C-alpha cells in the first residue's frame, strides 16, 4: 500500500512536469505540449498519435502535413487540408481482422466456475451486466483489439459502477444489500502520468473540477485517480487554479493485495532506466504508411491541376482610347509629362480580350507580323501538364502500402487473383510467418481477457474467488472459403486418404459457419454421422456392389438435411442434445426411410437411382 505522503510526492512531480504546459485559454484548460513525466511517456504518446493517423478516418494528421513540400504553394497546401482522404485506413482494418482471428468462437474456450451461489452470481454477471457490451467477452471482442493496436502502453483496469440508491426515512442512501459492480476501465497512454510496475499507477481523468481563475469559477481543475494494491484514490484540484491545491479521498478499498492494472502490451523493450516499454506491432509499418498517405494526397492535388488545363489563344493588341485622346500602348496610357496609368480596358495586359474572362492566356503576336501571316499553328490551344509524375507518385504510394502490408502479414486478395503463381512451399512459409506474427499478439489479447475475468470475480465475490479460465487459441486458420474448397478438390484428385478429405471438409464447415450456430451444429452433426461424406458417387457405387455400404447409409448421405429438419420439427431442442444422441437419432431416422425388400425397387436400384440423381 502507498501512503498519502508518498502519493502527494508523486503528484507533486506530475504537477511540476506539466504546470507550464497546461494553461487556461478562453475559460478552459488547454495543453501546449507533451510533458516528460517519465522515460518513455513522450514516445508512448507519439506512438499512439501516429497510429491514429491511419486508424481514424476523419482525423487530419497535422503533424504529417505541417511542413509544406518543396514547391508546394499555400493554395495547394490548403487544398490538401480541405480534401484530405485517409487512403491507408483499409490497411489498419485488414490488420485488425487478421490479429483478431483468435477471438473467433471456434478457436478458444471458456471454462466457467460451478458448484455454488458465488459461481452462479459471477457467471451471470460477466455474461449480462457489463455496461454497453453486456458481457466481458463482448467487451474484449469489440474494444480490446482496437485499443491494443493503437495504444500498446495504455492500461486496462476496473472501476466501480455507481451504487444503486434507495430511499430510507425520506433520504436517498446507498443500497448496501447489492454486490459491487466492477466494470472494465481503460486509461490511454497520455493519461498514465505516473507508473511503477506492479506497484502503483496514477491516471489523469477527462473529468474536470471547479476552480477559481481570475476570481471566476471555471471547470478546468485537474482530477487524477491513483491505484495501488489496496485502494483507489481520487485526487481533485480545488481552490485557485494557480495554487495547485488538491483534495484526496479513497473512493474504493479493494484490498486485493495485488496491483489491479495491466498494460495492453505489444512488442516489449527495455528503456535506459530499466522500465518496460511496448511497441504496437502495427507501429512498425507506420513510416511506410505515412509516406503512402502523403503521396496519395499530394497526388490528389496534382490530378486537380492536370484535370483543369488552361487555354491560350492569339490576341489582338488593345486599341482602347480615353476621352482626352490617350490610347493604350502596351497596357498603359500616356498622360503627358511622363505620367502613365494602366489601361482600364485590358488591365495592363496590352491585349484585347475577345472571349469571356475564363483565365485564358493571351499570346502577343510578333511585332511586324503582316495580316494573314501567323507565328502560331492554331489561333487557340490548351496547355496540359504531362502525367509521368502522376504515374510515378501513384506507383510509389502503392509500393509503400504493399510493403506495409507485407510487414503486417496482411493480404486483401489471394495470389491467384493478382496473377502471381507462388509455390506451395512459398504459401506454407507465408502461412507460418503469419502464424508467428499473430500468435503472440493473440496471447496478449487473451491475457487482457483473462485479467478482466479474474479482477471482476475477485472484486465482486472476494479476493480468493477463482473465476472463469480461458483456453487460449493454439491454431489459426487464415485461409478463405475458396482456399479450403480448392484444398478439398486437390486432395480428392490426388487420391488422398479419406480421413484427410474429411478433415478438410470439417475445416470448411467450421470456417464457413462458425458464427451461425444452428447451421454449424447441423453441419457438425452430418459430418459425424455420414461416413460416406467424402466419397465420390463412383466410390459409393463400388462399395455398395461389394456390400460394404448399407442402404440406409445412402439414404442418410442423400437426404441428411431433410432428415435433420424432420427431427427438429419433432423436437425443437434436438440440436441441444449431446452429439452422440443426435447421431443415433439421425441414423434411426434414415433407417426408417430406407426401403425394405418388399418395396418395388430393390436396395441396389434405390442406391443407383439416388446416386444417379
């Protein structure tokens, strides 16, 4: 436990490092820079901001476009700002899709505690009572991968949901009959103003307190939360803003005996002071994506210039005369005694405009040129820049994006679609490299998942409570449906053993229907019950002729989905039964549908007709 005096000392260092950077402007607190709270703080904030350039669609990256490119004028610079488009955001979304693959339901498992009322209460709470997302699982799936990809040095912890209030003797008081309601809480790396590994953390809240500034109350006071292994403190600025006075209160005594905060994690490194620093795996591609984003937006300006060429045309000399007899000569009118003035007709160009003013560039004919003779091939023409630089810029931006995708092991199409013909060995190497890239990131996401499950149980049920445990993903399938179907075809054509083909079909079903519960259950049942599933029609005929296949098996093979639908109609809870029970019922249903020896068609004829369609 950290004592009050030590907390005050820690806060003093935080205020000293930031008081000149946090100022009041227009009645609100404004930051004028990034403080140096501790080693790695500025780098963590910079990392988060740079990744957000590509992760957030509508955030204009001022730092990236702050300095104009050589030869870029102010008008072009403003055009970039007004027409900015985030062309690298798809890379970020594809990266999330790849690194979140482990969270698919068929890749992991959760084991819930059982056996007592505390376990029942805990199980219901973590699946139904998390704010907004209802369950811890939903919170992790929807929030944690995105947070981790953008902010590796951010912190996950918990906060206590405001207690319910009840009326007692006409007064509203806290309902002490209700259990505590811990909720996941995320603090971004800019908010982590003090950090001592496994000991304490101080976080600056987005909340603001009322303080006095120039004899007026304003909502600009700073508020901090301090976590250690026993308490959660709230530290609130009070009094005059310039005095930096704070009030301290313990808002929750969790008494867990452990520091309940966890960094989101990434690629770890050790700083000079020996502390740990995390780098998001996405950050390693940011330099390349920055260049791609720059060139793509510069390309937009260049295209605008090329798409609007300007005209030129042959013009006549201006013949304007004013009332006093003065005439235009070269764009000026002589006033006598050396005085001159711009011609009001041609605005000093010396040329008579023969068309509407559409920014046409008028070329002056050569002096002494006789009528009918011309120094121009045509009286009017257009000037349009060459597109070589546009093609170069577009290609360069594309190459940077492709290199970034390669670093992140992200692909949007398979090699066949792009016309490439990589070998099977090359595909296998790529698949193994992707697995090596995704596995540690997935493990860290599940570390956060397990942390939230643990901390929720200990806060709600007691520090000795053992909550749900996760079985982490050990394999990842990065192939598409088309890839697996191609594998099935190749395996069949190559005469692969039946169990190999069966395994591939099962993989396809899991991949295709993992999010559709009923379809997945039906498909899994059929895979388990239909032993002819992987055989060709020719193979079935041969085995039937050898009496190696029962007629009812052919019926099951031919009408499996229809039979399952009949079983569901008879028992709406059929799919919730144990797998072996479902298989036995499906087989029995198939046998009931099988023709007997007294039928008009023999079993062999029946099989031949089914197989022949």
